[in-house]
């Protein structure tokens, strides 16, 4: 294989326009710039469309059944195995092997693992993400509290949240929705020695005592009233509540930078720090994930689609993605540029790479995660205890894993 830092070289003009689909409007401006670079090099045009997360998978499902998937699109670990195992994604194995630009050694092994099936590659890693704690400096100042530091524990977060919550309901210490698993409670679970899915993907860890114990910290926050109601958090994302000055702290993935950087309120009042540690184990882990750029196996322009994916995975494009602050990039040693792309303590996200757990997944991730989210609603509304919820989640997840 030739030099892996090579820049893809293309020749000639093209009358092809590739359809590109993503789900995050915050990343659209930066990706458009990178697509324009690709068009300038190749003559191949690319039209991007942003489809909201829930509708995105409905769109792909319909496209897969009707044979009309976008040419190039984001793939997520929740759904990848289903699409790979049903031959809906273009097999990129031989193309990667022949590429002077894409060398798997330059990207996290676990991210490749998300997009590998039967020993074949079906996507090129786009990014890598970690989790950190965002906080509102103005609210901390008003409450006379010191800002969070890397020495904080999860207990420290809870204590601060109580002091930052106002009795009139105008301000809450934090927000953590029932469906915020990767950026939220999954991290608490792994810090405490618990787990979500066994290494062989046959058993749920929801009923493990260490998992339940970690989730009972969240139950304590709910009972302490330091978060808005489930109804409020269902209507508004944690990011919206944070950007509008309704909550003082949120746990967010590195993919949220573009939103907070471009928001006047958060840019002026907020900052970010590493996640808290577990007070007993001393562990501070980050559940991480990474998207992949994939192509339709049935597309009319598979060669051009590969050229685009190869470019998007190149060191050149990955560096630009980082520099523009789109998100941390998967290509090794390119995320330092991302940490300098905004006036926040983004080094916190890079520091979280010291101890990472890949986001739990199996063939049917979406089905068992959706059911988990529904069961957890009962804890937020006070209908069931966290221990009961965890046992219910384990039961339903084990049933689905057995069907796999």
C-alpha cells in the first residue's frame, strides 16, 4: 500500500450529481464546504439533504425496499448490521484495499468494527465522538458556586444541581432525558462497573447490581426535582433547554459543538469540562461512537459514490472537518484542530479519549433501546422504581437478543 496520507487524485469532468443524506443540520454548512472541495477536484456534483433522525431511518427503510437509497449517506451503529447483513450497502472491501488514501490503521479499530460484517467493510469512518459536561457559567456565578472541574464526581453534580434549581420552576440544575443513553446514563453505568450488553452480545447487563446502582443515582436526581418534568424534556431537547437558559448543566456529545458555537447565548455564557468521575471506583469513562460514510449497493453511480466516500475519509477532508468545528474526525491525530475551532474548553473531549467504551450495539439495537426508553419513562413519572425498570429492561432486551 502506498503513502496513506496521500490526497486522492481525480481527473476529468463529470455530469453525475450524487445525492447525499445526513441527519444533523448543525453539520450541514461544514460538510457542504467539503463537498464543494470534492466537486472542484472531480467535477462530480453532490447535493446534500438533511432529514431529521427519526424520519431519516424511515426514509432509508423505504428507499431500501424500493431500491432508491441515496447515493451516499451516514450510517450509525444502531442500524449498521441490519443494513450490512441484508446487502443494502455497497461492499467497499476491495476498494479500500486498492486505495492509496484509506488505510484502516489510521482510524479507531472499534469504529471499523461497527461497519464490518462477515469480514467485509461497508462504510468508511466519518468521526469519533466522546461525551463531556456543559455548564452555564452565569448560573454558577449567580448561585455563588465554583465551576465544575475534572475532579468532580457524579455526587458533586447532584449537589450542585440542587443549589442551581429554583423553587419557582424558572431554572433547573440539569437536564437528562430518558432517551439520552450514550451522552448520559451509559457513562455512569460503565464508571460504576456495570454494563449494557455482554461481549458476546447474548446477555443484557441491565439487571447487573452495578448497573442498577448507577441508575439509582439518576433516580435520585429525578426525586430531588433538579430536572424539568419529563413532559417538558420531551417537548424540548436538552440542547434547547440549555440554549434558552432553563437548565444549568447537560451531558452532551462532541457532535453538539456546532450548535453551541453558533448560538449567541451559549457562546457567551457556557463552557465544557470532562465528565465527572465515579466517587467509589475512580473511573471516568466515555461511551463513544462514530458514524460511517456508506453507499447504496443498488445505486446507479457506485464508482462516483466510492470516489466521494474515499475523499470524505481522506486525511485532507478529515482535517478540514475538524478545523471547521463540524465534529471530531476519525482519522488519527486530526482532532487537535477541532479542539481549537471554538472558544470553549474542547480539550475536555479529547481528554475523555483516555478511557472509552464503544457504544453498546447488537443487530437489533434500535428495538431494545426504544423499549428501554419507554420503560424509563415510568421512573421519571414516579410510576415504577429504577430497580424495577432495570429488571424490565433486562428482560425485554434478553428476549430480543435471543431472537438474533
